[in-house]
C-alpha cells in the first residue's frame, strides 16, 4: 500500500502573500494621491467656526521657523489674498491654488509616498524569492542590500525634495521674501527609516559573506 507524501507548506508563503497585498494597496493609494495632488483637490482639514471643516485646496503645515514672528507669536500679516492660516497648527492654506502651487503641494507629499511604494515592491520581490529559493542565498542578500540602500538614500533624497517644495509653496502663499538658505528648517527626515536602511545594508553584507563562505566550504567537501 503506497502513501502519498504531503509537501509541507512553506512558512514564508503567507508573508509573501501579505507583502504582495500591501504593495497593491500602496500602489493604488499612491495613484490616488498623485491624482488628487496634481488636481489640487481632495480632503484638507482645517478648523473653522466651532469645529473641523473640510478644505478643498492646498495646505502647507509649516514649522514655526518657516513663518515670520512678531514678538512672542506668529505674524498675522503677510498672507497672499485668498490664503488663510491656522494658528493652532501653523498651517497655511490656499482655497484656489495656481498650477505651480498645486505641483509644489504635490511634491511635498509624493516623494515619500513613492519611496515607500518602491520599498514595498522590493520587499515583495525579497519575500517571494525567499519563499521560492530559501532565505540564505546570494540573491536574498543582494535584494536586502538594494532595499537597504533604497530606504537610506531614498529617504534623504525624498525629504530634501519635499523640503524645497515646501519652500516653493510657502513662497507662493506669503508676501515676504522666503529665505531659501533656511531650507533645512523645512526638512523633516525620518531617522527611523534611515536606521532601518543602515541595518539592512549591514545585515545584507554580513549575510553575503556567510553565504559565500558556506558555498566555498561545500565546494571543498
């Protein structure tokens, strides 16, 4: 009497499927953000009257360092016609933005969205490869290294682009001359993403050395 061997389920397969779904959701979300950002529409929330109100237009959430001060508070002058400021959150909003302001507003958000979309894509490739060929391979080490550099260099580049976009958008919403030398005040990098990228790069290099050593040992047996 013969018995049919049941192939054990790969424990990495559910993770690979989950990452694939996450990448698909991130892709659709990024496409929607691109459409809304370019059109200068979509939900923008401010505070009017006695409660929250929907604001259709573009808004810039600026640190205090980007806005002019008078004495101990923010200046209430210097806004372009049609622009309003929310003092509790230091956000400046334009109800009817120009094309340039809409593009600048898009660039304050989209680089980071594209960064994480690419990260999900690379993670999907990595988990699929691990589920198919195993974890301890040269390909996995290479994909991990690529993902690490993508997060490290991409986070720095994306947030710098967003910082200059914030400066450009602010220049269109206020009447005073914006000091571009202060762009670093508008730079909001996520150091946790940078550290994750550094960790992946380090682990990938260690893993690659270990894989090469194992292959050399197997070749001498």
